[in-house]
């Protein structure tokens, strides 16, 4: 819309300037409209009305652009404000999630103690004790077998 206004305005100025006749002598230059190219008053009024309408359209377009820019600015400010609120909410929700995780962990640990589920440390120590007792049981069994064989040999003699 602004381009139409500018092109019509330039066209109007060009036509107006083409009707100007400049004569110059050394003492006083003369600037007047060329009467051969001079159009009728009705045509000039139409041209002025056209220029006026184009000017009004251009101003309307500028006002529309200003309103749109103002609206866009408000939208951006609102979006920035909402983004900041979301960031604040995210931080508080992260803190809340962390506290809930701690509560859940303590509840799980309490439940394990009540039910008697051994911890990983308890499991490790039980395995070590089981391994050592297995070795001791093997040694004792070996000694019993050796003792039994010795006793059996004595009985047979």
C-alpha cells in the first residue's frame, strides 16, 4: 500500500514538473507553467484528489503498521513475562521433586528395615561369612573323613 502511494506521488510530481517551463535571461529568470502542456482545471483537481487519496491511504497504512508493531511489542513482552514465570515455576517444581525424592527414599529405606530386606553392605558381609564358613566346613569334613578312615583301619586290624 505504501509502495502504491509512493509511486503515485512520484508520478504526480513528475507530471507537475514536466509542465513547468523555465526561461532564463541574464537579468531575471522566469519560471512558469507551460500553457501548451497545461491541462484543464478538472484534470488538475482529479490529480490532486488522487494524490490526496494516495496520501490518506499511505497514512492509513503507516497507522496500521504502527498499531501492528505496538501489538507485536505487547505480545513479545507478554511472552517474555510468561517465559520468566515458567522458569520460576520450573525451579520451584525441581525443588519440590527433589524433596519428594528424598521422602520416597526414606520411606523405601524404612520399609526395607521393617520388612527385613538386607542392605548391600549386609549382603556383602553375609557372603563373606558364608564363604569363610564354607571353607571351614570343608576342612572339618576333610578331617572327619580322614579320622573315619583312620578309625576304620584300626577296627579292621
